[in-house]
């Protein structure tokens, strides 16, 4: 099971070096990955998933359809929007446009990169007279 370590002081660096050294001596082969910057917070994660859920709900309420195509289907089929489909079809493409090296998952974002993605989506749908809220900030459409 992967283990995470945050190194943000000399004492945590010392602890990580000891952990890595001990693990290497025990296992003889270890791969380490690292991530720079402070990752998004638990509150940001909750706000993000609440945001994409609210978009999916609004799209479904408004009758905005999502088409699914596949070589196995004779023609496209209509399916309801879900939080995951909004994440895949809207959030991640906008995230990738703003942060080209972070295109696979919203968990790649640091704390200061989450709000700009939400704001870009909010601004886009504001032009279509659709109101969405991200965290505690409300953005009135058309204003």
C-alpha cells in the first residue's frame, strides 16, 4: 500500500530520509514519487465534488443531454449527466487548458490552482445564463 510523506521542515525531511533509508535496507528495491506544492485541501476537494454534482443536477433538470457514442452502438444514446461525467467532460478539459502538465486528475492541482478552474467554468456558463456556486462564493450569471 503506498504511503505518503509531506516534507515541509528540516525535522520532517530528517524523518523522511530515515524512513527511506530503513525501507531501502529492508526491501532492497523502492520507487519513490514526489509532488511539488501543497495539495488541494479536504475542503477544496469537497467543494469541487459538490460543484460538479451541482452542474450535473442542473444540466439534467434543464434537459441538457449528454450523448454517448461507441463503435458498439448503432447511434448515439442519451444518458444523464453525473458528477463523474462533468469531471471528465468539463472540469478536466478546462484544468488541462489552464495547467497543461496537469491533465489526468483534479488531485494533481495545488491549493491555489483549484479556484481558477472553477471560475473559468462559472464564467463560461454565466454567458449561457446558468448560475453555479463554488465553495462560498456566488457568481451571478450575466452580472
